[in-house]
C-alpha cells in the first residue's frame, strides 16, 4: 500500500463521497435483527398489519437520510500540530485534537471497503471512553497519509531524508493460525452468543417449541433402535466428540478470518499490527504507551509448545477489553523462544526470562484450598443433616483433587522485583506471567 503525502494546508476536507453508504451499513448492523423480527413476526392481518409491514422500510429510509446528513455535515482540517474535526447538524461540535494526544491509529477495511478502495480511520487516546475521531470513510491513500502524518507529529518527512526501515518482528503462517484456532474457544463463545441472541430476539414460545420438537424427534428415533446401554453410551460419546470437533473447526475458521496474514512490525519505536483475511485491520501504538505485559500458556498451548503475548495500554483499558480493534496481542500464538525474544527486544530492562523468582511460603496452598473446603463442608452439612440427603457426602470426593490443585498452584506461584520491574507468575492448568515497569504503576492495593 502506497502512502501519498497529505498537504498540511489547513483546508477543510470531506469524507469519501461513498461515506454515507458505510455509515448506513454500520447502522443497519445495529438494527438488522430487530428489523427482521419486525418484518417476520410483526405482520399479519390485524389492525396494525399494514404499518407493521412498511415499518422496516420507513426505518431504513430514516437511516439513509441520517447517513447522508452525516456525510454533508462532517469536515476535518489537517494542521501542523493538530487535527480539527467539525460535525453535527442540529447539535454541532468542533474538536481540536493535538497529534501528541493521539496514542493509537486504527485503519479498518472490510470486503466492501476493499471494493471501493477506502478505509475507516479511528484516532484513539487514553483520555476518554470513545475515540477522539472516527472517519468513516477515507480514500485508502489518504488514510495511510493521515496515519503517517500523525506518526510524525504533523511534520512532513523531508524528501531527501533517508527512508526509515520497518522491522518485521513476527509473522504468523497459516499453520500457526490453525494452531491458534485449535487452542482457542472462539467457536463455543460464538455459538453461545448466537443462541442467547436468538432466544432474546425471537419469541420465547417459538424457541421452546423448536428445541422440544428436536429433542422429541431425537429421543424417539433413538428409542426405536433398541440398542444396549453400551452402544447408547458410545453413540452419546460420539455425538459429544462430533460437537467438540465442529466447535474446534469453527474456532479455526474464525482464527483464519481474524488473524490470517498477521504481521507485527516496528517503525520509529512504534509497533504496528496488520491482520485479517476478509476484513483487514491495521493498528499501531507507541512502545512507551505499553503499561503491562502478559504471557499466557494454557493446557493446549503446552501440547503444541506455544504461548501468547498480550499487552495492556491505556487506550484498551479505557475503551474496554471487548474492543476487538484495540492493539492487545503482540503474539497471538508463538513458540516460547519467540515470545521471550520479543520481550527482550521491546523491554530489554526486564532481563527476561527471569531467574530470580521468589516462591510463596510452603503453607500458602492452604489459603487456596480453605474456601473450597468450607463451601463443600457447609453444603454437605446442610443437605445431610438438615434435609436428610446422605448422597451429598459424595461432594467430599472433590476435596482431594482441590487440595492437589491448590498445592500445584502454590508451587507455581512466585514473584520477582527489582528497581525497574515487578513480575508475578501463577496458574497450574493454565499458566501466566505478568509484569510491568515500576515507573508505570498507577496504584497499589494490599489484600
């Protein structure tokens, strides 16, 4: 992608002429499910059938009008030290955004963006819950030029100046992205979210009848087969394994869509990540904005001999961890050696991997085990003595496993502190290493 120079002339500029279309698409994404539900279930031959039928068309017409008005009322001006954004029709606003205030620049492209050769630009800072500016959309070369201008704090690079090399720190192959899908639970999360959304949008009686009918057919078919209990158990286990395989396959597909072509690079002490198959995302953050680092290693990570490296920035914390566009993953999946090399390069004062870990006292596992023991003991006493249910004593069989898990967690837990860095590690089944520079700590809490 070539970057054209963006003139710093103070002239007002509009968004791309097709900007209203992308604003409309974004608004339709928020209201598409209610509109479909209104069109499908709101009609009929009742007194309000006609208005319920044309209601979705009226709503779409209003959204189109709002999108066109937003295009005509949005202006921006590129200055030497700041970016000015003017927007609004009934309620007008003018914002002056200094380049030094912008912490993160996000360029987002979907398939529709690629067809029109445009990109959505988000300018983020650590000072608020919302982006400082969101331009939907700019021509791609203008978006790249604006990103380059902000990186240089409004100073256009000299034509005779040497070109600064971009160092590629990490690139994920297709095989690595497939491994990322296998170790993640994205498929299960998406299915659970889809089920919850369907239950909320569609009539409850309709959803209940659907699942009751499906279960009745399934168990009715199984009862006519007259299999023995061993065959029935094997068939049930096969169905569970098939469901798990389908969920893992969905996780792999989602990982390919989100992380295909993942590339982490560095330019002028600024980290940049590009990723995505159909929808491309390009986001960057200055190294000095990183507040904390986290290495994670789950059970499946260990099977593949992989880890992941995450960072916390002020932008991501302010806008919420649910924001998928914030730069939070430097290495979604990589070998332990690659993760350690990234930390050594980006944070040399960390002396990573550490060798001066201080373990917890030998009896610390009691603090982890005691809450579980008290809860299980109370539940067993209530059911056995109060409700005369002796089967509740079977819950005590969980205590040996809980004690073993607590001992393993306490054995793994440790911390390290020096004049520059504080680090902790923990976890047993799923392990983590978390560390931060002492100069960037904002609060200290004793529990």
